[in-house]
């Protein structure tokens, strides 16, 4: 009994010492790499197979073109036939190696069928970028029920199908990378985003839980990246009028996502400062948090003009 107690105590002290050492080391590492990001090791994406959902849209297309120029084997899935056609024309004009297919990622049978085709005709997928997304762009009572379901199907549930289609092979090969394109609205709910914001919060949970499972089972060479950007100038948030900074450009977001993949970063916000500021909402008095939201961030005022888009897959 006493022996067991001493052993438990010794183990707790040892754990405490290790944790102190790790705290010092990881803070130091994060500090140095934040100040000198070029010190981070970057993996090459040459000849790697990268699959991008929603790859014919604003950010997705930028990703596809940039990755193809880096000599990756790019596979694009998108539900929008016209956008896929335009992308195909661009691919042949620029002589790039991109395979573009019309796939509705909310249809899991279609996802599994096309995943098998990619595996047999292109090879195993090294990087999966879950990028497709839609927003209803209406206030809570205005959003038709079917559109709420659609937003969840495209923005979250489809991730289960695409990840299931490729994760098994990644585990078998002992390598892989899964990227989720989230949003700052997944860290701070905002006006006209009751469908969208909820799906992006859900993505955070999926990302964290799956990362935990992979780490617990020792799959340290399967990396996960969650990227949460501010407004991007693609038309998805047309009609919004951001107050504190201008919209991001899709090319800058694509560049940052590619850097995050190469550096195997797990969590990115754009801009960086958002990851420091947004968690403050948990510590401020609720009324003050709202005053900051309304008077400083001016979130609702920025979003009030958001148009519900008719050209998304959900329309
Ligand atoms: N635009 C912004 O302000 C903004 C801000 C933060 C995060 N994001 C996120 O960035 C990602 C890319 O958005 P974007 O701005 O490039 O939008 P976009 O509308 O230009 O592109 C999205 C693409 O997803 C495709 N898509 C929709 N439903 C699909 C389905 N069922 N199956 C396959 N493809 C489907 C669309 O056809 C479109 O080509 C999304 O996840 C979005 O939520 C966007």
C-alpha cells in the first residue's frame, strides 16, 4: 500500500518535471519559429497527389493552379460543371497537370466511387484539401430548412466521406495530410451566419478530435491542418462590407495554405492576430464582449448587406 503510494507520487513528480521541461521547450520553439518562420522545415510537394474539393471555386482554383506549378499531381472535385469546364480550358492553355471532375461531395457513394477511380488512375492521395463550402447568407428564420441541411452536408458532413475515403490508405502507407478550410466564423459566430458559423465550429471539433485519435494511435506522420481565414474576395460573401480591414485575396489564402502544408502547421488563422484576440471573448464580461463586437469589430454591420448567392451548389 505504502509502496504503491510512493510509486504514484514519484510518477506524478516525474510527470511534472517532464511537463515543465516541455513547456519551456515548446514555448521557446514557438517563439523562435514565429519570429523567424523561414527556419521551419518545408516538405516538397513535387509528384505528390493532392486532391482539392471545391477546386474550381475562388480559393480552390488558386490552390490547384499553384500546386500544379509546384509539380504536384492535382485532382479537383467540384459540383459546378461550368466552373469545371472553365478550369479545364485554363489547364490546357497553361499546360498544367490537373485532373478535374464533377463530383458532388455530399453524395457519399459518388465520393467513394470517384476516390477509387483516383486511386487506380492517379495513385494514393498524399494531401486531401477539404475546401468546398457554401453559405445561405440569410437570417435564422429566413433560411429554408433544406438550405440549412445543405450547408451542413457540404461544409461538415462531406468531410467524413472524403476523409473516410483516403485516411485508411494514409494510415497503411504511414504518411498523409488532411487540410480543412474553416473560417474565423468558426471562432466567433456572427450575423447571417447561423448555418455557416455552426458548420465551421463543427469543423474545429472534427479537426481536434481526429488529430487526437491519430496522435494517440501513433500515426505521427499523418498531419492535419485547420485554416481559419477572414473574408476572402471570391464572391461567397458578396454584399458584406468589412469595417476593420479589407478582404483577403484568394491567391494570398492559397499561398498560406500551401506554406502551412509544407511546414506541417496544425492551426492557422488569417490574419494571425485573430488567434490571440478572438479567445478574449471567453474572458471578457459578456456585455463588454458584445460592446466590442458592435462598436469595435462591427461584425453585424459588416454582414448586414450579405446577399444569398444563387450560383452556389446549394441554390
Ligand atoms: N470567401 C470567404 O470570405 C471565406 C472566408 C473564410 C472561409 N472561407 C472558406 O473557404 C473555402 C473556399 O471558399 P471560396 O471563397 O473559394 O468559395 P467559392 O464559392 O468560390 O468556392 C467554393 C467551391 O465549392 C464548390 N462546392 C459547393 N458545394 C459543393 C459540393 N456539394 N460538392 C463539390 N463542390 C462543391 C462550389 O462549386 C465552389 O466551386 C470554403 O470552405 C469557405 O467556407 C471563405
